């Protein structure tokens, strides 16, 4: 678990903590995990309040990520407009694409966002792709 002020200068600290944790757990799917956590932390900085807490837990082949940010009023997820030229508002779409499950619980004083990513092989799956055949 990592608790930090919800300020932009700490997003790099969140990424570093994530990479070190994944290395300690001997996981190599760090790019997607780090990108998801980066998007969630950036969202907490932009829309949250004073602090954010990151938690990660490994359950079988799944990594559960939970990020809590403390805010004055609960936030509702914004609508996404994929064809919009605006460069903001695409982060949660990226998170949805990279995760198996994603959700948000807005309560008075805090927003709790969770995401689940498969980081290991499931039963009967060796985690490798079948060879491609020319044809």
C-alpha cells in the first residue's frame, strides 16, 4: 500500500512503486499494469482531493488494483466520446480495455476505483500463444 498527496509530481513515485512491487512478485506484465495505475493516479490528481492511496493484491493469476482518492464531493464517471478531438477523457477507456474488470464507487469524501488484470496463466493455460501457421 502506498499513500501520497494527490499531486502530479507524485505520479512518477506511484509508477516506480508499481514497478518495484511487480519485480518483487516476479511478474513481467508490467507495461499494462503500470499504464493502468498511471491512468488511475493521474485521474486522482486531476479530479481528486488532497490524498490518494494505492493498493495492489495478487489473487491467483489476477492482480487487483485499488486506488482511493479523497475529494469533497463524490464524482460520477464522465461520458466518453471516442471521436472527440479533445485529448482529455480517454484514460478510463484505456483502463477498461486493458483490464478484465473495472469499477468505481463514489462515496461522500472519497472515490474508490478498482481494476483487475490477469498477470499469470489460468488453469489449463500455459500463458503462451499457439504457433501461427502460414496459409
